[in-house]
């Protein structure tokens, strides 16, 4: 039986915050906690190689976890002795499990055959899973994968490998590495995994709203929904999905609630040793997601102005101008024309590229 099962709710899909580098850290977990926890948190990935030691700032999100909910530590790497050593070290911390990243599309990661790059080598994945499964005995062992490297047709072969190992859960981001964040999510492939594997499967990709959560759950029959960017945009999403499944009307945030959320993010993520410019830059990365769907006169004017804001005063003046209102926050980011631009940005963020002052909608 999966060691995670006692942690998963009955009667509805489990809700899981996706691992996101430079986002799902200790302060962000606190911000989400204050608006409605998922059932399970994942850390951003620990980089594992011959000389690595678990990064201290990521360990803090485990050791000082303020949520009262379980957290799974994610690793990325390819060297088996180093992965085993790190798994041993991580098991000394209060984690519910250890996850292996098989999905990161960053070229620097893939070129070392780690993350999504490993999907080109199923036999190597097989060896790594066998070694880690034998090592990880005191907590759950989970894997987060994409459908393949080049094409979704690679997935059945990978499923054979996953089926050979007694994992405690498999998260499937329903795209290939090549598809990055752009393509539609192949829900049918996630459904194949959920039907085939004897342990829980978590569906991941574009769960941006209650509507899309329901659609993903129905079309995949997955045991859980892992949500990333949708939770940055709308930190009440876990609460809303839970309320909907319980038959209650979901909480409907207003733009004023979004203003308070942005203020909370600002205060929570502020670093004593940081600069104002640096902090505004960090906030703009969250705002790239939060601002989606805040429209006025047919334009995403809020995002355009935020992206040009120079310091704290200007940043909050823009927020005040657009968000001190009791209008509802749109449940979904509309305007498909912008989806490509957003996907391009998400890809650039994950590749670690600096984000230029963006130009979406002038003014
Ligand atoms: C900024 C950012 C950082 C990410 N970092 C990680 C990571 O550390 N580990 C990982 O497995 N996936 C990472 N991902 C991928 C997400 O976990 C998730 O699979 C992807 O965003 C699709 O889900 P979504 O549509 O709900 O965002 C990252 C994604 C983004 C946008």
C-alpha cells in the first residue's frame, strides 16, 4: 500500500502544491497557508551531484514548515550514489516523502541527462528508481514526470518502467519536455497512468480554476491534482476546490483580496539583506501570474503598468489604482491570445533567464 494513502483525503482528489523553483519556499508556503492549504506541499528541487549538500534555504521550508501539512522534498540529479546520499540526509528531516524530478525542461539540466533529460533513457530511470526505492524506507518515495522527451508516444514505455517499481505516487505533467508549457495537456495520457498503476497518480498541468480542476479530475480519474501556476495566480484555489467538492459555494475573491495577497507576499518575502529594486523584481515575477485576468477596457493594463513600475511606491500605487475595488477577481485568466506569451514567460523563468521588463499591453 502507498505510504501516502493515509495523508490523502477520501471522497475528492487530493490537492497538492506543485514544486516551483524560487517560488514554493518557506514564505510562500505561509502565504498559501493563510488562504487555504493544499493537502500536500512539495519543496522546490534540491540539486544533487557529487559535491552537493541539501540547500539550506530549501531545508528551511521543511524544518520550519508553518502549515501543519506534510511536505515532500524533491531532488533532481542523475548520479545514483549522490541521490542515495541525499535521500539518507533528507530522511533525517520531517518530510512525508522524497520525490525525483523527471520533468525539468531547462536545457542546462537536460544536457546533463537530469530532470526531463532522463526520459530519453528509460533503462537508466529503471536503475535509479530501483536504487532509490531500496534506500527510501522511512518515508514515501514519489516521482514527478512528463510524458516523454520528444513525443507523447514515449509514455507507454515509461509507464512500463514506473509500473515495475513500488512507488508511493506518480505525478504526471501531461506534456513532453519539448512541449514545455505551450501545448494542451494530454489528459488521456494521464488517464492511462491512473488506470494502469497500482499506486496514486497525481494529474498536473493547467489546473487554473475550479472548472479546470473538475475537468482534469473527471477526464483523468487521477487520485490527486497538483497545481502550480494556478495557485500563484489564485492562492484560494485549493480552498475553492475543496468547497466545491463539499457542495458549498466557493469563496469568490475580490480585487481587494488580491491587493491584500500582494501586500502579504511583499511583506513575507522581503529579505533584510535585499534591495528595493531586487524585491520589486521578485514581486514582478509573481505578478506575471497574478495579474493575468485583471482587465480594464479590454486591456491587461494592470500588468502593463506593474511591469514598468520602478520602486515600492510606484509598485503599490499601481496596485492601489487597479485593485482597491470590490469587483470580483476573474476565476480564470481569459484572452487566449495571451496564453502563448504567458507560456513563453513561464518557460523562460524555469530556464532561469532574467525576465525583461515585459511588454504585454501598452499602458
Ligand atoms: C517558476 C516555475 C518553477 C518550477 N520549478 C519546478 C521544480 O523545482 N520542480 C518541478 O518538478 N517542477 C517545477 N516546475 C513545473 C511545475 O511544478 C508544474 O509541473 C508546471 O508548472 C505545470 O503545472 P501548472 O500548469 O499547474 O503550473 C516549475 C514551474 C514554474 C512555472
